C-alpha cells in the first residue's frame, strides 16, 4: 500500500514539472517586505541620528462608495514606507495624517499622509 502511495505521489510531482501558477501575491508580499525594512521615527528620534534627508513622501486614499473600506492611517503609513524604500531610505517621519480640508469630489471619505524619507545610520550619533 505504501509503495502504491509513493508511486502516485512521485507521478503527481513529476507530472507537475513546468506548471506555473499566477497570483497577485508577489506584488503584495514584496510591498509588505519593503515596508517592513523602513522604520517610523518621531521628529525627536530622527534628530538623534546623522540621517540624510531623501525627500518628501505622501500617500492618499479615497473611499468612493459606502461598501468600500474606509481610509486608514496604517494603510497610508505602509505606503509611505514603501515609497521611502523606493527612494533608498530606511526611515520615515510621518509629519501629518488627516482628512483633506473640503474633501475631494467623489469621495465619501478622504485621508492623506505626508512625511519625510531618510537614510538612517545604524547607530545614533547623539544621545
């Protein structure tokens, strides 16, 4: 019985050689990995490092329909981290997150975040 099961398993594995699966998991996972390599700092914390400013980063979300998820700060911070990583940075200071004044046409809810991307050395330069 074990021999038959082993033969069936080997045949199935051999028959799947060259089979490819296509999913959207890779871009999602890649974005999560990039965001995980970027740390969020407060303005006070970033001041303890000789960090190099790489530029401004921003992200926004619009909820167009009531059945869509509401914009969330955590989602936007993830996006800021991904954009920071794309600039070559490993640190971000989120300066502001909030609903845009006056809202945006076509959005039930609108949220945006702004921050600054940094290349942060491993060790603090100041206590």
